[in-house]
């Protein structure tokens, strides 16, 4: 087995060159466009009608400013772009047109309406009775679940077992074990895949299962994996019998669509077992490679009806690729159709589970709204774990209000950063939160990558979504809402353990910071929605 894995690693070498070329073309394209405008302005400025280009710039900025102010974008996005427009006349307008994700193509909007939504609605099962039952048990949980059901079109389920693995290395062997049992199909969708023990063991099983006649499908994000695997890995996978495509392939061009990435982590086996969580498929996530100290992350496993949600998410992405067709129905792969082929899977009632996804460019913010509802409905406590703490103004206000109202609000962030600029932005929010009574802990053993919110032992959300603008507004994300499950206490205890292992942030450190750092943080806060 080890010799086989070495051969796989040797065959797939990561390509940094394509990423550098794409980034360089992206930068050059921007400079050329901005430069072209300025050359035209300078040419006109030396003539008799020098005032014309100046008035043109002013007019462009006014029109762009009015467009931004009246757009449906979140208020923090508007403030950021209006500030850039004010500080960089004309350049700000060009940058907005090039890179503001809230301006999207008709094709992207149609894709959401006609392909993604179609598959999600095809996979939605009537949850009216379960929601009514949940309402009788807990009204706050019902309100959150009902909104997801109506806003994101995802059903809520009861007939489901749930297992929570607090570290990636705990979930990894379970994933391997379940993959080996696959008989019908395997759906695999991850943001990052990278050669190493974790991925290579999984990939060797996928190849073997494909040879056995199992329907194996794979999606990986091209940007997330660009420096991790060979540029044409998908061709290698196809040769091995695996149906595969890279999501939103990285291209050397100025294109706002490059800003939306598939950040989901989904593994579905035979429609009866499903995995997700914060872990990508790379060795640092199971602490086989150490980059930022201990990598703290989670994996969860669903068995039973709730796997339907993960199946629907995968297929809604799968059919974005036009070559894949769109005739298949998600329900053909659901638990009730597949359970007879896997009599070893017998789910038990572990509570209520509602897998759901966040999709950009649709005008809906399901993940962000669910976070907001949990925070505002908390009565005793609300604990959050996030690698990047970049909340929008409403989330920030909700956290401060909850803490001032006597709710025990705690947030766990990384003690060792993976991105220093984002880490600085995260810390720039500390002072206001601490003054409001929010407790903040930094996970000092290493990098905290777990994405969790848990409240009152009643509701929890975990999955791939960070508490930042990218996850709430720009990326494809998957999460699961957990209601009235005894497993919620396991998740709560995991966060409490992180707090014990970490360091509680002292408010004095952030009230007495040097003036120059305050200025830098103030600037970073303005740019936070764009990071």
C-alpha cells in the first residue's frame, strides 16, 4: 500500500506556476485598464478643454457612488467601496466594476435560478410536520429551521445519527473505513486536496472503487488546490475511472467570477453516510504536517435521512458543469432508495438535523441570517469558534447586545495566524466586543480552523462557513443546523476545551495599543469586507 501511495504522489506534483501566471495577468490587466483611462485623461488635459476629463471623472464617480449607495449590497460593502471611490477617484470606480462580486453576470444569476435552485428544490422533502413538531418542543429552534427551509430550500430530518470528531485525525480513519464499504456511489467535493497521507489513501480507494463499478464523482476547487496538485489532475482522475471536474477553473484573465470559490467539504457514500466539517483533504488538517502549531478542526458524520441534504448540495454543484447533463434527480440517490443496499447503517434519533448551503450572487444570505438568529435568540450562552472574525455590522451589534443583556458570549479565535493581514483585522474587532462583555479566547496551541456556533444546548451550526464576509457573501459553503440533540453538548464541551487550552484576551491589551496600530486597524476595518 505504501509503495502505491508513493507512486501516486510522484505522479501528481503541485503546480505553482499556473497560479503565479494567473495572478500576474490579473494584476497586469488591472494596471492596463486603469492606465488607459489615465492616459486618455492626460491627453485631454493638455488641450483647451482640460475641464472635460475632470468633469467626466467627477460624473463617473457620482454615478458609481449612487449605484453603490442604492445597491442591495450589505451596508459594510457599501461603506468600503464608497471610501475607496472617495480616496481614489476614477480608479475606485474601475476597481468596483472589475472586482465587486455584487455585480455579477446574467449567466451567473441564471445559473443560480435555473440549475442550482432547480436541483435543490428537486431534493426538498416536505418538512411541514417535522417543523410543527419542532415548534412544539422549542419555538426558537423552529424559527431558525423554518427560515432555512423557506429561504434556502433545504429540508429538516429526524431519522439520523450524528457523530462529532473534534480533531481531523479522529475523523480521518472513520472516513477511510466508510469509503471501503461503498457499493453504489461516492460523491466527493472539497475546497483543497493535496498529495499526502490523507488524500492519497482516499484517492487510492476511489480508484479501486471505480474499478469495482462504483459511481465515483469528484469536485475540487481549482483555486484552493492550484498549488497543491497538478494542473490537470482531473484528467488523471478520469483515466482512473473517476468522473471529475475542477470548480471554477483558474484562468489568466480579469474576471470577477474568480472571486467565488467552492469552499464546501462534502463526502457522501451510497446516500446513507455523509461527512463534512472544516477539514480539507490535506495532511496539515490531520496534523501529519505542522505549519501553524496544532491544527484544530472538526469532522462530523451523518447516517440516515439527513444525508439527503449533502447529496442534494453535491448534485446542485455537479450539474453546474454543462458536460455533466442534468437529467438525474437528487431523490434517486436518497437514503430511502439506498438503505436496502447498506443494511449495516441503522440510524437512531439524535435530534433534528438540517444540512444547508450558502450560494453567492443570489441575493440571499442564509448562513449569515442563521448565525444572526442564533445570537439574538440566545438566553444563557452563545459560544463561537472561527478562524477569521470579520463580522458585518449587524452581527457585531447582535454579539454586543447579547453580551450586554447578560448572555454568556464567548468567541475562540486562532492563537497562531495563517494569514497575518486577516489576523490583524480579526484583532481589530476585539476592543468593542470586550468592552461589551464578550469574552475572547485565542487558541494558543496552534491554528483554530473550526467553524462552530452553539447556543443554550438547544441549537448549533457547524460546517465550512467562517464568521467573515467571504463565507457569508462570496463563497459556496455547506453547514448543518442541529436542534435539540444530545450531541450539542459534545460540541459545547469541545469549545470549552479550546478555551481551557487557549488564552483569555485581556481587555487592557487592546485599550492601550499604540496610536499607529489603531490607525492601521481602522484602515483594515474599512477594507475588511473586501478581504
